[in-house]
């Protein structure tokens, strides 16, 4: 049986070499994925090492690794979990993936890659690595709120990855990009998903629950893998990637509520074939191709690191997270990994990309994986540095924005307002879809329409082209204006909920913070719509024109935003003066700091709205903050809370700066989210029970 002997020889060689390399990499505290990649290079055809294996046989085995990896990913995915991570993570993931797809596409176009290769390049750099981040967080013992945010983003990015693989597979099979093929692709994919998920929900969860009741591990393993491979085969027969079918199978099993038991049963088999998959990736690494394309490696590495840092940080902040959490999330996601290998493999297998694209993707992944632990460790110093160098109006805005979003989330929504917001969102989505259709349709049918005008009306080719473009502009401009106006309307509706006007007959004290919130929400909504729109239409329009237009629009919003933050600074200063006056009037005279307690400030919210719920916190006798400056403590950057004022006996400090030194007995009026205030209190009151002074 020569085939059986060859199979055994190849499998033994792969696993033995991988065992040695992964052991070495674990000893030197490096990701084991690198060990698998090195093992693949050792047994691969590109290095002069006499341990070559059958590439085709290993490639076939690696397909099993892809299927099991995606099945395991589906087990961690469910509609319930998607609801738990909330819209915040979805917002950030959509901004991140869309921006990175656009950046990757643009970088590939600059390098002279083909249109289809550029689309694949955008998809390759769009998805961060769940495996690498889990490993990095575990090794460094990383915990905190931002960890939940990061994992929530990864869940949505995994879902986006599945959709990308399905779309790219069909696109590669059709051999190009056209409006007709996209519509047919979307229709076929939708019908396939509805059919598979609809039937699967009726059968798979019930079957899995019955199997689990038998309490037999081997039966659970066999049935689960049967479901996995059957769905993968079904997807393949319909012309989609096996990864799509395996992921759907995993998500259907997860709906049974027994996914943890299934995951435990398949863990060993999945890990073994996942190792084979990563070894096969290493076998595709050709050092010669990487050396020849070092410019692409450097360019895409810079794109991944800088692009993901910017997109995730900005998206996380706009969704309501404080600057420190947003920065740490952004610096944690600056890498690509296993999903990039899968996407690059799809392109190579379908002939959509040339040979050098795959090793370039692997090289970029290796570099960004090595830098990920460094970025995670540097997150706190970087966020502190950024906070120190922000202009004062931006420092104030960054500290208060989270309180507005927190108040927006916990404010009850009237039914009429809720219906109005939903209607505006539907119009916004419709305008964006129609605008995308106009842009893509014009780009695809431009020549055909021009020829018809030339032959039917007698126009010159140039005049016909101008007429086509003018007609498209007449349709597109109202849609574009509608998106901008709808974004502003939504921003005003949401801002009015967070910062309502208490009395129409009196002076509107919340005008300044509400304008800042409206400007920010409008910027966020336009980005949420505009960036994905650019990513979808980029292959159909001349590179650079659409991003330039969106950049001009965002610049206009940023200018409006800066003006609103300047007004907010004046509002904050006036509010701090009122807070100081309230504390000064109500504090008992001639009392020692050890026994004196300031009054609550919650009644001041209606007088100085937009400053959160100011909370007084005392610096106790045994506080490590006593005798240290605010800059030394990094109070705002490390907690997200802002110090509005300090009362010190008969002295008062309005909007203190970093050089102001705290003293025992100081009463600090803090503003920020409830979590930020709690962290600031722990920082200031170590040594005594953290409780509000009231």
C-alpha cells in the first residue's frame, strides 16, 4: 500500500517537526503559530533541507484544518452572544474592517496589483487574529474592560470574514467584478444561507441535545464532525468555500446550548489538524518571493499597524469608550493572522492572485504578530502621552463624552422617539444603498450608455460621457445630501435624549455640550455609512476620488466639531465656577479635613448640564496621591475622570492643570462615567473605604 505508506510518512514528518519547533517557541515565549510556520518551511520545497513532504497531500489535509478551525469558531458564535457584545463592538468592527479593506485596496493599487488582487489585499488586512490575541492576553495576564471590547470586536470581525470568504469565492469563480455578478452573488448567497440556516435550525440543535443526553464522548465527537463535514461539503457543492459551511455548522450546533461540551469533544482533533493547516501555510512561504516583494511587505505592515490602530481607536471612542480603553483596544488589534491565511489561500486556489501574494500575507502576519505584545505593553504609556499633548478643549471633551453616551444609554426611550429614530435609520440605509447602486451602476454601464447616446442622439463620445456623468451626479447628489442631513437629524434626536432642554422658557444651559454631542454623533454616523460605502465602491471608481470627497466632508464635520469643543470649554469653566461656589457656601467653616465632608453635587446637574454628575472626592491622610501633581498621577488618562475644581480650605482651584499638586484634605469635584469615577476614587482614596462623600 504505497499510498498509505506515503500518507503515514508525510503525517509523521509534519507532526514530529512541528512538535520540535513548537516546543522551542514555547520555551522562548513566542506564539506557537510561528513554530508551525517554521516547521512548514523546514519540510517545504523552498529551503535546501532534505525533509520535503508531498505538497498536494499536505494541502488536502490542511483543508481539514480550515474546516475544523471555522467549525470551532462557529461554536463560539451565536445570536445570543452577538446580542451580548452589543452594537458598540459591531460599530467598531464595521469601521475597522471597512477602513482596512479600503487601505489595503489602495496600497495594492499603488503597487500595481490587479483589481482582483487588490480586493483580496483589502480582505487580507481587514481581519485581526483571534488566536494571536487570546495567546497574547493570556501570556501577559491582561484584564479589564477593554478585553471585553476587544473580544466583542473579534466576534463581529469573524462574522465579516465569513461573508468576505463567501463573496470572494464567488467573485473569483466569475473571473471579475461587475454589478450583475454582485447582484447574482448576493442573491444566491442569501438563498443558500436562508435555506441552510432555516433547515439547520429545525434539525441540528435538537439532534445535538439528544446526542449530548447519551453522555458518550465518542458519539458526541462523531456526530459533531459529521454535521461539520456535511455542511462543508454542501457549501462546496453550491460553489462556496468549505469555511462558510463549517462556520454555519458550528453556529447551528451552538444554538443547542451545548457548544461547550461539543468544543471539549472535538478539541484534540481540531488542534491536530489546525497544526497541519499552519504547517501547510509555512510550506507556502518562499523566502525568495518575500525578498523580491519586500516593498509590499513593508507597506502592508505599516498599513496594518497604523490603519488598525487609528480605525479601532477612533471607532471605540466614538462608540462611547474612554480614551484609555479605546487606545488599548486599538493597540491590541494591530495584527493579522489565521483568517488572512485562509483568504489568501482562497485567492491562490482560485487563480485570482499570483504566487507572491500568499507569502507576503504570511510575512506581514509574522511581523505584526511579533509586535503585538509590544503594542499591548505600550498602550498605557501611549494613551498617557496622547492625553498630555491634547489641547485643553479636547481633553475636556474626551473626559465628558463618555458621560453623555452613558446617560444616552440609560435614558428611557419614548415609543414615538424610538419609532422616529428607526424610521430615520431605515432612510439612511436606503440612501446609502441607492448611492452605492448609482456609483457601481454608472461605473459598469458608463461605456454602454455613452455608446447608446452617440448612436441614438448623435452626440460626440466626449459629450455623451459628460451627459452620463452629469445624469449620475443629478441622482447621486440628493442621495449624498440626504445621508448628511439624516445623520444630523439622528444626531440631534440622540443628543436631545442625552442632554434634554429642561425648560423651553428659560435659558438653554445644555446648548454648548449638546452642540458638541451632535457634531460628534453626526461625524460617527457619517463615518459608519461613508467608510463601508467607500470600501464597497472602491473597485468601481478611479482610485482616490471618492476618498477625497469623503475626506472633505469629514473635514467640514471636524471643523464644526472643533468649534463646539471650544464652546464646551467655556461652558465647563462656567460650570466649575458654580460647583466651587456651591461647595464653598455649604462647607462647614473651621473644621478639620479629617472630619469635614462636602455636600452632594447631584442637584447641580440642571444648572450645569453636560458635566456628568459631579462627584466630590476627598484626598485622605494616607492617600498616596497626597503631595503629587495631577500630571504625575495621570488621573485623567488612567481613569477617564476629569477634575473640574479643587477646594482646599479657603482656596479654590478652577479647572486644575497637570502641574497642580494635591494635598491632604483637598476636595476634588470629579466628572466622568460611573466607572471612571470609581477608578479615580480608588486611586485617590487607597487606604480608606471608597465611598461617596455626602
